[in-house]
C-alpha cells in the first residue's frame, strides 16, 4: 500500500518542492488519513496495533521513495505516547492521530543536552524528551536556527531536523518514571532509521545501475567496466546485508534473544556507514551529473548522510555493541538496555526444531570425541581425515546430514545441516575432506542418472568414499568453460586426457568430478563426469599453500571412465555446472564460522594482560573485534536468506555470491587488521589467541579465491542482481 502511495505522491517534483525543509504537508495528510503514523499504536488506543516488522517495512518504503515526511519519528513518538500513562500524553496522541499535531522525539537527554538537533523538529508541534527518569512533552520549543528560510540550504540533507532549545518551551508536561519506555522508543527509532537508510542506499544503487546500462563511454556502456560494476556489486551486497540484518534484528527482539540489543547497535553502525558510503559510490557512477542538484544521486547521498549525522558518530554505536558483547572497558559501565515490544512478527530466521535437535546431537558427538590432539591434527593434516572419526560421524547421521534416507542418509534439512556444521566449526574441527564430498554428492543427486545415484550415494553415506572437484586447469580457472582436458568416446567408455590444478583432496579421492571438452564450441562442447580415479591413468603431485592447505595437480592420461559416470547430457555440461556452482554457493556457513572463529581468537588474545595493559580496553581493539562480529552477523543474515531460498526452490542468482563475497572478504580483511593490532604476538604461529589470528590471516586468503574469486562473485552479483551487462564470455 505504501509503495503505491509513495509512487503516486513522492514524485521527483514533489520531493524537490519539499526541499529544503523536507516536508510535504499534502503527503503527510494522506498518510495520517490512512492511519500510517498510528500503525504501532495499540488498537484500543486508536491505532492499528501492528508489529515492529510492519513498521520496519513502512520505514523501508519511506526510504526507498525518499518520502519527504517524518514517518519513523511520528510512528515511534505516537507509540510512546500510547504507552505513557498520563492525560497529557493521551490528549496529544488524540491530536496526532487526527492530524492536528505532529510529535517527535529528542535523541539525547534534555537534562545534559538542552540544546540539541531534533529529528522532525522543524515540523513537529511537540517533542518528547528524556530528562533524568522522566519523559517531558515540550510544546512550542524555541528554535535556534531554521533549517532553511527560503534563501538556501541550511542543513546537509533536506530532512526536517531542527536545533531546538528544549528548556524554552511554551508548554511542558513531565511524566515521571518513564525512562525505560523512552529508551525502548529510541531503540525503535534506530531500528527503523537503519532500515530507512539501507533503502535510500538501495535506491541510489539501483538508479546508478540503470544509468550504467545506458550511458556510454569509449564506445561501451559504462556498466561493462568493472571499475563501475564491481563497486556497485560491493555496495549492493553491503546494503542488502544491512537490510537482512535489520530483519534479523526484529526477529531477535521478538524472540527476546540475549544479543538483541547488541544486534541493534551493530545494525545501526553497519547500515549507517555502508549505506552512506553506497550512496556516494552510486553518485560517482553518474560522473559530473551526479553532483548536479537536479539529479537524485546527490539527494540520496545527502538524505543518507543526514540520517546518519543526526544520531552522532556511528562508531560510538559500534563501541556500544562492543560493551554489550564483551563487557565494558576498564572504568566503563555496562550500557542500559531497553528494547521495543515487537508484537507478532511473521519473519523467522530460526533454523527450526530439527536443526536444534541436530545441533544437540552434534554437540554430544563433539563432547565424546573432542581432544586437543584431534583438533590440531584436523587443522594441520595435509593427508585427509581420520577414517575412524568419519565412520563414527556416518553412524550418527552427522557426516552428510542432508543425504536422503532412500540412500542411507539421515535426510535432514539444509538448515539442520548448517547447524551441524556450525557446531563442528565452533569446536575448531576443520573437515575439508567430507566438506568437498558433501558439495559433490549433491551434484550427483541433482543431475546424475538413477543408476549412478544407486551405485554411489549409499556408499558415500556410509563414509570412506571421497570425491574431488576437477574444474581448474593450468590455463583456466575462473574461465571454467575454457577447459582443455578432453574426453573421447571409446565404445562404452570415455578416455580422459589432461591436467587439473588445485584439485583439493584429489590425493585421497575415489571419484573426481571432471569438466571435460567433448566438442569445439566453448560452451556447448563441455561434458561432466564423476569418474573413478583409483586406477591407471591418474596421478597426483602436491601443492602446498600459504594457508597450510594441501591441494594437488592431477594428471589424466588415457583414464578410462565408463559412460555411466557421465553427469548430464553429452555437451550439456554448462547446465550441470551452473547447478553445481549454485550448490557450492548456497550456504556460506563456512565463512560465518570462520568469522566467529576470528572473533573468539581475538578475544582470547585481547583479554589477557599485555605490556600496555589489557588489549581489550583499547578502543581500537574493541572496534576491530566488534567489526568482525558485525560482519559475521551480516554474513549470517545473508546466508539464512540464501539457504531458505535454496530449500524453497526460489534461488536468485546473486544471493549465494553475496554470501561468499561478504563472508570471505570479511574474514580476510578482519584477519589482516587483527594481525597488525595483535603484533608482535602474531609473529608466531600457534593454536590459540594470537596464533589463531596469524593462521586466519594466511588461511583466509584462499577463501577469496576458491569456489570463484571475489571478482567473479562481484560480476555475478552485478549481472544477476543489478542487471548490469555481462563482462565475461
Ligand atoms: C586452497 C585452494 C583450493 C582450491 N580447490 C579447488 C578444487 O578443489 N577444485 C578446483 O577445481 N579448483 C580449486 N581451486 C582453484 C580455484 O577455484 C581457482 O584458483 C580460482 O577459480 C581462480 O582461478 P585461477 O587460479 O586460474 O585464477 P585466474 O582465473 O587466472 O584469475 C587470476 C586473477 O584474475 C581475476 N579474474 C579472472 N577473470 C576475471 C574477470 N572476468 N573479471 C575480473 N577479474 C578476473 C581473478 O579474480 C584473479 O584475481 C582451489 C584454489 C585454492 C587456492
């Protein structure tokens, strides 16, 4: 409803006419008539009693439309008025719901900051502010400077903010004992503000993408230049992450999760900084036109900026998140926490009961089998995976949790599998060997013949059979379809000749998924096999990586593979590969767990006394660890969306790549920053604290390369998510 309404009324001309105060009275009256500012007011107080999620969706629409109305301020203030037990509040609420008054709230304590900038203060008749333990309703507060007097722009973003002196009011009503209700209202304002800001940024990115599809330079559309498309893909990923994190925060508040307040602080910092930056990046896509006042690009930038600036430096909110997550720094106090009631929230980020049950079983398994020696051998082992542990995992139905029952697996959901993998990762168990096989049995299940499924899947489910992935070749990695390894028909068999690079687990594998050339056409000449390799014609040499991975060069010399091991049609490999890559990109749990791992390692290091005191009391250290924690949450929120879409058969091609890009790049860059912060302790290798940071810094590099480099992920996001032109053939 709001999308339609804003589309009709928040047109470019109307938004500009509302500048510089940023208020369109006619649009506001329509919103009041439709009851929108009352959407969080309980029904028995004259509102529609909607949930926090509804309010968030309204804020998103207002952001996307750049609607020149103080919607979120009014929604939050009206709800607060409804919750206050005082006749002044009731009267004001009545006036607000009837459109006779407009209320807003002040963001800082009026006792310590009597003069402050108030969102919507330029058009509000009443300001609700906190003073000590009381909420004060100020009517007719004295204006210190007009946002604009008709002679030009008086503030950054054309929002209806106003410097007010809250001591100098025409009327004041004091309602004692209302601090918690007010703080909950402020928290709600932040949540809605973050959602609004993310959608302002999304609008900016989408219009820049559209422009990049039309504008030409040097004989090409500018969207074909990766200097344009990759920047937009990065910004789009961050902003979509902000949006999902906002939804996730609502879910956490509704469930009363202990970290809900920290999530809200993380959300504000993430949305404000990445959203604002995204609008700037989008503006630059328009070149000189982006700076012109008649273009929307500068308007998005200024609006997002104003939304950010009004609440003060967003880094303070990240420090607050750090206080909530790690406890206050020396001499500090724990922040007060008050959160809004969420009502009935229809969004659900929980993995569900079967995932909970699977997690319990996985924890119990870890408890029985875990040891320091096992963890070290898993991390360091270049030679595979302990067969006894693998057999035990298979017996417990924890080796390949999603393997269907008809093939002897436990048939759990993708979410339950993610819960199992997260549990193992939390325990510090690195399971590369089953990890690769886990990806590839799904390709067999998706595209293999029934005969092949019957032959292989039950054996894989029992454990002890391993698969490897042979995509990359010496001359082609990202450009998978340029493969030169040949498959030639010989009777019932195919004969494979060629060489593959970086075939991880290829020194232990029983079957390799091989991308082969069966015809001259680059795309229509590709066929896939999952061929047995423990036979003549297959050999391996070792590659060691900076991240302590062992991977391999694999050689195929007249390797005979029966036709029944073909996956998909002859020359139909592109279709199978597309599905295989989608399977590879569907989860992202790997990266989330690694990000949580770097946070744990950094906290372990930072919580011990150092030569200059406890590192965890240093704000730079707190900010760095908190940022890693935020990025883990953003990746997690994006990953849950992707997993859900995969399970529902509603995959959008850019969503998996977003998880991979956000997760791997975050892991790498957070690790590098912590590597420097924890120096010189990080000079030494080790298994905990600084040693783990050092390991992460090396290991994370490959994560931005395998399973498609970050550049390839950016291209996929730009093309599938933003409709930008393809830059690869
Ligand atoms: C630890 C590790 C394990 C691996 N495991 C496996 C495995 O099991 N099986 C397997 O098949 N492969 C595996 N790989 C290989 C990996 O998939 C490739 O390294 C990766 O796809 C990149 O290919 P490349 O190394 O040939 O680099 P290239 O494709 O040559 O790329 C070189 C650089 O150019 C950039 N680039 C390439 N094309 C474009 C483009 N269109 N636009 C912009 N930039 C571009 C890349 O991003 C990269 O920065 C593994 C790699 C590592 C590091």
